C-alpha cells in the first residue's frame, strides 16, 4: 500500500518539478518552487500589526479562519518599503507545516526551468551577499532569481534580528 | 501533514482500540474488586477483551503483548469454565492490572513511534504459575464435591448475587402467577415494571417468560398463560399481595409459598431461557456462551463515535469563518444603495440564528465529561492505599460535569498529585484513625460542579488537616510571608504550601503539611487560567478547590482601541475603567507614570508605547484608563477607547511569530480582521513569565 502511496506522491512531485512561480520585487524577477505555494491572495487585506517583531514581518492576517503571518519581501531584502497598490499580492507558502504570506509587488506567471538552466549564485566572497538566493535560472534572455524559501523563513534569523532591534 | 494522520491507519486503529479496551477493563476490574467477586459477565468481559487484544496484537506482530494477553485469557478461561472456589481476587486483580499496565506502556511506545520492545515473560510466568495453583486447589475441592454427589446443575452458580443476600431464617420462596386485565396492552412492559418494583423487596427473582422486553411475542404469552414470577423475600404473604395489587391493571394474582425442591425446579425451568436482571444486565451462563461476546457489555456501550480533534478544530474554524462571512453579507456596503431591504433583513436574521446555533453545537462537541479523568483516580487510590496500608475510599461526585477537551488534558496530573498528597500526608494510618475515633476507612472526595463559566473541582479528605502553625513557621523561615501574623487570613497561610519554595523542603513530610509538587499543581492550573484554593480544619481534613474555566477556546473579551489597532483584554481580569484627568498622573524621577485611585497607587502602562502603535492618543485625559488585575497585582492600562464586549475564539499565534511578551494569543473579529489578545499577567509582572 505504501508503494502505491509513494508512487502517487512521486507523480505529484513530478508534475510540480521544475515549475516556478515568478513575481516581481522591486525591479528583479524572482521565482519560487511551485510546490511551496498554496495560494495567491490578490490585493492586500487588513493586516494586524504585531509588536516586537522585525520590521519586515508586517503582522498577521486572517486567511479563511487560519491566522498566518505575512512578511514584506521588499523589507526582508532590506530594500525600501513600497506602497501597496492593487497589483500587490500575498503569496502564501507552506514549508514544514509553517504557513507564511509573502507580500510581493506583482505576481507574474508560472514557468518551467529545467535543472540544467539553473546555475548556483556567485560565491559570497565575490561580493554577492543575498543569502536568500538558491540559484539563478535562465529563460531565454531573462534571468530569474530563485529563492530559498527555507532560508527566507528561518526563525533563527528572526530571533537574531529581534536582538538587534 | 499532521503527524497523527500520517501514522499507518492500521497501527492507529490498533492503538486507539486497545487503549479503549484497556481503559474499560481497568474500570471493570476496579469496580468489582471492591465487591470481592467476579460475576460471570465480568469474567466474560475480561476474557473477551483479552481475546481481542491477543488477536489484534498477534496480527500486528507484537508478540510480547499477545503472549501476555494469551496468558490472562487462559486464566480467565479456566475461571469461567470451572469456577474454582479458591480464588484470591485481590491477587487476580493485581495480576490483570499489572498486565494492563504493561500493555498500556507498550502501546504508549508505539504511539510515539518507538518499538514495542518490552518483555512480558515475567508476567506470563507469574500468571501461569497462579493458574496452576488454582487448578490444583480446585482439583482437590472438586473431589470433595463429587463425593458429595450433588446434582451437577445445582453446583454451578449462575450468578453471584450482589449486596443483599443475607441468609436469614424467615426468608420464604414465593410463586406468583399474574394475569393482567384483558385489553390493557403492553403487558410485557407492565410485567417488567412489576419485576423492577419487586427488586427492592425481593431477591433471586426469576420470571416466565424471561425475555419480556426483548421479545414481542412475550405479550401474547403473558395474555394467554399469565406472568409467572418466583422470588425469595422476607416479606409476609399479605405484604407481597399488597405490593402486587397496588400495580394498575392486575386482574388476578395467585401467590403461594413454595417448597424448596419445587423452587429449584421452577428456577431451573426459568433459567433455561434468558434470566435475571440484576443491578447490571447479567446474562446466564448457558446463554452467554451461545450468544457470544457482544451482549454483556450492553451498559457500557454508548452511541458514541470517535473523531480526530484536528477535524473538530477545522470544523470550528469553518464555523468561525461562516460567522464572519455572514457579517460580510449582512453589512455589505452595496446594500446601502438598495431601497427596500425588509425581506433581506428577515432572511439574514434567520441565517444568523442558525449560524449561532451551529456555533453552539460545535463548541459543545469539544466538551467532554470528567468521567474518564475521575475514574482513572480509582486506580491511584487503590495502589496508594495498598502500598501504604491505609484503607481509603474514593468518593466521586459530579463526574458528568463537562469541560473543554483541551482543559481536561491539563487536569489529570494536578488531580493525581493532589490525591497522592492527600493519601500520603493527609490521611492517618488506620491505627491512628482508630485512636482518634474516626472511621477506619478514610474517605477522599473528588467532586466537580459547574458554576457560571467556571468549573470547580474539589478534592476533600477526612485526614489530619494542615498544621497552620508549622506552615507559618516554615513559610517565615523561607521568607515566603512578609506580612505580620495578624494580617494573614487562614486561606493565605494555607496557600503558601502552593509556593515553589515551600515544596522543596524535605522536612515537610514529617507533619501533615502537604509538600511534594504542590507548585506543579498550581502551575498546571494557572496555565489553563484557573486558581487553587486551600482550606483545612485541624483533625477534620483538607479541602483543595480548583477553579477552572469551562473552555479555553472562547473567552469574554473587551475590545479596546489603540491607534488604528484593536486589542482584546480578557473581561475576567478587568477591575474597572475610568477617565483620568491630566493632574491625576504622578511621574517618578525615572519617568514612570503612576495614578492614585482611592488611596492606592497603580503604575500606568501606555499600551501604544508597549506595543509601538503609531497615531494613538497621547493625552491621558482624552483616552481611558482600564485597571486590570490578577493574583500578583494590578496595573492601569491606558488605551484610546473601549469598543465593547465580545466573545472571542482564542487562536494561537502563528509559530513563525512565536511568543511575544504581553500578547497571549490572537483571534478574529466579526469583520474578519485578526486581532491580538493581551496577556494581562505578563503586563503586570513581566518577569514572572
């Protein structure tokens, strides 16, 4: 029985493999693996602010009875805050039973990038220090930055920042 | 995916079913140990449960469990078949309980995804030895019995009658043949009723037809042949006559005294069919063997299903959402453009009513009676009193009181602690009790009752009580009390035993003061928002009351506005609220604000500062002051405005955000906004949590 289950899971993974949801944050186009994405909320709903959290954690929202935290990806990348408009979206991702909403400027599309087209980011020693980037995907002439969701949500990080704050 | 869901369904079922069976078995055994006899029904039940466990454990390849279950099954098979006279009930109960503990332990391991690797062979050996022992013993007595050459049918006792069977001289046996008034209908129910009445006065009641309730044909039989009852009683014939004739619709009654032999024959005749109704539904031996396992547990089976708590939580979330979406529909801004909305409002009112009812039902699903928790204590009392050679009886009251499932999980440990303490320190030894003129059997009362939104769990013992002087002395030595004696109430003194500093002291157990782990009790109860009260009278015992909220999931809250944010303050912690003048505020050199209310000074905490809320009111005279309090003190909270009272469903903060000082949880408001619930205890005393 477990074999069948495994097969089903595998199939599901197969259909999701190599697919990325791309979105805009500032000028850059980023991609995250589609398997993490549970849904996209168009438009910004009321966000309840929460005290004593890093600035990029904007607060909590009510997602159909479930309370999830939302973070502003702009702020997470230490960029300037941008005003929210009607193109602003919340991408809800689910990693290890942890649901988090990512506020992004604009959701673009779902694309396929084969493994061969993904190259690792330049070494940090070369002056590249966005540690949330897992790789860089090439689509024709365009380049998408592929996010490391785990890193993005790592709570140790959140705690570090709490200290600084 | 949820962990409990990801477990293999077979294993999950195995764990669930067997734990339930074991629980049932433990209850049965404890209940019957007191009576020092095992009825056939009980023996059958144990046999059946062990058989089931053996089967399922063998199927899941847990050999140690199945071999142990097999041994117990063997033992009870022998008891069931041969009814040996030489039985040490207490020993049998011990062995079965040990076995239950072992299996429970193994299943506990499985539950935590560990291997069930315990070795049951010592238990098995023990049981097998005992079985041999009683086999030998009864082989001897069988010989004697055979020598007496009594008819075999009479030797077997069909049931062990309960409490009232003192063989007195003037007990007589009667045979009554009753005809009901023709056309009165429902003869079988009337007959049953009659038997039921008779039970108070008589014993060893048999009747023909025996299956009056179950079998509809019995009505016909009674109409034609009458309803025959045989029984023994100490009452005189006239008294019985009177008893029967008081019943409605009795046409004729033929009552006569029976001779012994005739009695036996009649009794046997009756027992060829279904027999006796005793305190619990007991079924005769012959029949039970034929009809198999399912009948005799009749009383304990309820029409219950077991549901995963996660599913319930999801259901509650959905209902919460429904409430919110209903508000969104009913208060939709588009409606303002419409002219006539009478019918719409009528429909939404109806809609809201239904949703409210639905919400109530969902909440009530989460409520669970305390029965299981309370009955678990029987075992502890039994084990403790055996170990300490004290004769203790646990009296349980109000076990049907219902409490939220989440709270029940937190109650078991504190109650267990309190009971252990009561027996260990409170109850005196039997000799001492005799010396004091107390009943040799000590009593521990465990009572639950609900009052308003709270549930009280009261644990009372009739032991020695607390020694006020010694507690006071100890508390002073440890620096737990600062006030002068004259200012201390008894309650305050007794409450010091709950403090952590008090319990770590070894010398405590010398006198009757409770010690070990009382701070654990306090912590557990406080964690679920409850309080602990201690009261005691020297020589008469100690009463410990736990006051706990009915549910954790819903609280009454006051919505307060701070800037653009809304916070919830639990109503229970609000003492009062008032408008302050600018001049009322005193500022100390450190810039800390204070306010004087009726001669008492309270610190002021501006919530907008604490929670870094922008655009809140700064002027203290424009906003409002809310005084909140808990056990450790009071504090003034400065907020912009009070918005109103509301019942809110408490939800945990997302894991990602973690714990935030001053915020206990969050909730959803009617308009769908998430909103934070203020942790009053933390605001009053940040160092404590």
